[in-house]
């Protein structure tokens, strides 16, 4: 799970994927880049979630309506299609 400002490296036999989370004001940005194409489920814990503002997968913009997501209590879950890299921006209530 992303938690505030953080950075993680996920190492596998096939290569390394770098994950980064930045929290800037009312936005949370989750990004990743690696050599392995993978499907991700992003889980964000916050009672102040208001919406996705931007999605990019492998350098291409994706309409936010094309990304399945739902709220489970105070947890936002996004199901992301396979990609090697991406950026997700989530707006938080201030």
C-alpha cells in the first residue's frame, strides 16, 4: 500500500520495478516504471478520496472513466491493466 511520500523497489528475476508515491497538497501521485509488464491493483487508504484526475499507462493518457475503481470503507481500489509504467493522480479532500 502506498503511504504518504515513499519509494519502493520490487526486484524479481525478470527485472526491477520502481514505485514512488508523492503527496502534494490535495493530490496523491502514484507512479511506477519497470521492465516487467504487469497488472496492478492500487489500494489507497484515505477517508478523504474524491476522484482520479489523471491516468497514464506506458506513456499514454487513459480516460479516468476507463479505469475500474471502487470504495471499500476508507480504501480506494483501482484495477489497472497491464503496463510497464504509469502514473495515477488521486485528489484528496483538504
